[in-house]
C-alpha cells in the first residue's frame, strides 16, 4: 500500500512539474551567461543557443499570420561562429502584391567589462538590404563589438498574409541548444496539419484548445532541451532531410457555416493545379507555341527523336534565370518574347510544345535536393518547388529538364534527383520513384616523362560524361577562371595551357600541360615514384568511426578511371612493380581494380572503380569502407627506378 501511495505521489509530482513549464517566457539575462566559458552540451562548440522561441499565431481579427522570433546566443569562439554574427530576415511577397512586413526588431550584444554587463544595441544603420529573388527580400544586420564570450540577443516580429503554409523550422541545428520551442496558435475555425520529421522528441508539449487572444483557439506547443549539434555524414544529398523539423500547413477553414478544405490528397493537388492560370493553363495552349516549333521538327516521324529535338530546341532557345518553382513566373507567352524564365516557364513551355506535336507529355512536380525529401505520408503542395517534363512513348517514360543547356533525355541536373516526384497525368496523379539509372563516367588520362634531373613533364586530360559532364559544364559556365584554377589548387603541380570544351557527343573535356619537381624522390641511384603520380588516392573517404545512420548518396551511378603512362628515362630499369589488386562485392554493386605493367620503356597504370547505383542503404557502409581502404592502400604503393 505504501509502495502504491509512493507511486501515486511520484506521478502527481511529475504531472505538477510538467504543468509548471511555461512557454513564451525568455529567462532573465544574468551575468552568469557572460561568465560561462563552454557549452555543457558540447564543450567544443564555438557557439551555443541559450534560448530560442519561434511563435506563430493567426490574428483572429485581421486574419494575418504574426511571426515572433526570440534568440539568445552565446559566442565562445567568434572566428568559428560566422553564421551567428549577422541577423538575416527574409520577407516574401507574391505576384498579387501581398507582402510580409517587418513590424518590430530589437537586437543587442552583451559583453563582460570590469565584471559588469555592458550592453551594445545594434544600430539600424548597419542594415543591408538585398533582393534574393523576385519575391524575396533579405535584410541583414551586423552585430557590433563581438568578442569571445559575447552574448547576442534579438527579437523581431513579421506580419505575413501567407496563412496556408507555415515555414519549416529545424529543431536540430549545427549549434547546440539549451532550450528551443515551437508554438503555433490559431483560431479553432482554422485547422492546421502539423508535420513532424526526425527522431528528436520534445521534452515538453501541449496540444489542445484554449481561449487565447480573445477567441477560442487551438495551440500546438513543443519545447526541446539540451539538444546536441546535428552530426553530418559524408555522401548525404541533404543533411536537412534527417534533422528534426516541424512544418504546419492549413488543412481547412470554417467561416459563416461554410467548410472549406485545402489539398489533402495527391489527386486534390492535381485538380487544383489543372485549371491554375500559372500552371495547367500554361501547358494546355498548344496554339500559342505551334508557330515556335521548327518545321523540321514537326516533320520528324519517330516520336522519341521528335521529343529529343523539341527538348534541344527549348533548352537552346530559352535561358533559365536560376529561379526554381513549378508555377510560371511570367508565363510562356512572355517567355517567347524575353527568352528568359524560371523553371516553370521553361519546362511548361517544353510540355506545351510536346503536346502541340501530339506527344503524351505531362509535368512531374519534384522537391529539389536542397529543398528536402517529399513527405509521402503528408500530401501537400508545399512539398514541391520544381517541375520537370515527362514524355510517355510505348509505355516508357522519358524525363527532361530544359533549365540546363547540357542536359539530355534522362541526364538531368543533380538537383532534380531527390527520390520521388508527383506525375500529373491528365486524368490522375501518381507518386513515382525518381532514380537516376544512367551511369556517369569520368576518365583521367595522364602521359608523363621523367627527365634526367628528376622533374616530370607531360599532358593531363580530364573527361566527364553524363551527369558529371553536366555538372562540370555548369561550373565552367558559372566561372571559367575559377574552374581552371581548381586544377592548380587540387594538385601540387604546375599546369599551363588549360583548355575546356564540350565534345560533339556531349562529353566535357579539359586538357592541359604540366610540369612537376616534387613527384620523384632521388635516393642515390634510385628514383622512388608513385605510378599514379599526382592522381593517387591520399585518404579513405569512408572513414566514419561511428555507426552509419543515413543513406549513402552518390546522385548517379558512376565509373571513375585513371590511366597513367610514364616514360622511363634512358639508362633506368624497374626493380619491382606494385602489386595489382581486384575486389568486387558479392552482388557486383561495387568493384575496384588496379593494375601496373611495363611496356618497353613505359609504365602503364590503370585504376578503376565502379558504383552500380545512385544510392545505397546505410548497411553498405562497411563494404564501401573496405573497398576504399583497398583503393587507398593500392594507390599509395610506390616503385623504384634503378640506374643500370
């Protein structure tokens, strides 16, 4: 009986403690915050969140979304805390002119001076305003007088007309957090769906109905304590996919005895977009584009050749303005005049032309890698931020994206390959898997001559095919000088006459001459050299000691080959060649081979690995770790040249 009574007392005490937790109450700032020398959560952290509150509420009287943010951040090492040294506030607007406004802001810096709290307010003249894109403006404020040990504190309020999709908030950041809370308050006649992803569970939570702000309301409140910094892993498309996050989206409203529901199924999304002026109506106007299609394309009888020709025409005639989105920005009629548009403009124009030529073409909504995974259990239009084109021929589906000049059928920019998409046929919506099955190739070819003085001279060629060629060409177009400079930064040799170009078959090739005086060790009559020269693998990329937690992503299946031919100087011979090696997994998904052979006065070395799929379950990590160790061990072998 005593034991039962004790259990009841413990339960009652726990309940009282839980009930005592107060949301929306920033602790009073004290001098102890300034004296704190390191984080108790992660003692190596350069910064720490002492308090963070994100509070969204719907004003029941004017229907506006009020967004309140409050942060208090401790800086331990300012040189490693760049992300916290400026406050950035993004404000959105839409085509109709509705826009967000910054209603209030207060920001300051605390420092410890003569064992007293010294306060410095952020001067609003330090504000820097920039246009991120057509619909987003970013205001930046620089925090003054930042030192090791400083505490930053800021609070601001944004008034927004955008009630439908509440922005996602990440509860796991790269910075440890002593306390973070998320709150959404809305009138009971506005129902929101709360989407949780990630493995972190709230320490405190409260979901229910209350009388708030003068009306019956529904509140969602979640608080997290002592959150460790998010630990990233290599070979992950987007680490944000795995962080704990919260997102809310309007599900339904009930005003004047009328119930209005918003998109709740994939089919609802298709229907709402089908008649949308900035989406469905853009790719159903074949008459608008018929005259834009060259007659030679219209005369093509083979459907796949015709689809490829239309795609080439669109990608070469129109230019992407670097803005994502599945809605058109200006519409295909305007695109025909300006020749420039966003993702929706270009790819809906492409679909329109394909349909004008009687091909079965449909849009596929996707979420780019940067935007994160589509939550398949939560159908909502907010999942997506991009559109590509699909053509169905003889029950096969072919994919296109006109934003890249280097793209081909099935060879789409890396940002597109993010696991799933929503195919919008004329009669139904269908979630499909988007897996990149086309292999990308890269081949490094090096021909070198060892001179009598131990220096090397020769030619180097770097050639890419498939997605790797697309990436290389886009990087080159973005900044040719920086692209060429990477060779000199990545390898400790002197390059000259660097030339890069696209070949007729779409491959991207860079060629250059080189000289090096640091690749041969002269030991008396011996010359020690790595037969792969500067191309050998120096580290094991799969060196994670902890158990793998996430998928292993490569975006594309790939084959990488290194071919090195070295001319031996006259009067020298090889004492012993490095050992060849070959390894392959039982399912033949991963393989590696390394061979070195002598041919007359030349040494030919070939190193090659193949990865058969674009991504793998985390259970494959030990296999990659083993094979990459073999690669590292093999490619770090050296050979001796001895004078005869």
